[in-house]
C-alpha cells in the first residue's frame, strides 16, 4: 500500500490534494471513501476527516455518508465510543 500511494498519505498531503481539486473555505462537501483506496494514511479516518475540515474551514460543512438500506433502525448509542466519535 505504501508503494502504491508513494509513501504515507498525510493530513497535509490530503488537504493539498483537495485544495488542488478546487475544494476550499466555506464549501459544503459530502464524502464517502475506502481508506485503502487512498493508501496508507497515518491516523486513519481521523486524518482524512481532519484534512477535509482543514480545507473547508470552520464555516464549511462536511457531510459523511453512513450508508442506508431497508434494515430496521439501529441505535447509534450502542456503537463503540470510538466509532461514534469518528462520525461526529
């Protein structure tokens, strides 16, 4: 994975790439990703989210898809705390 991504994919690298794609302050963005498609990201999903927040800034909006289907509703509060924190 490191070789494929040209080394660790850092927070700064992600933020720079997103800005190069035109994402910027005050933007609204919805994202869904598979971390392995990005490469080796030190810090995992938190790093990706932090990079997105760096780019859109405090007045931008970040939306994360959580999936959907016809399954019965589930109780978010039963998720492990780390999972809840990652999607807040």
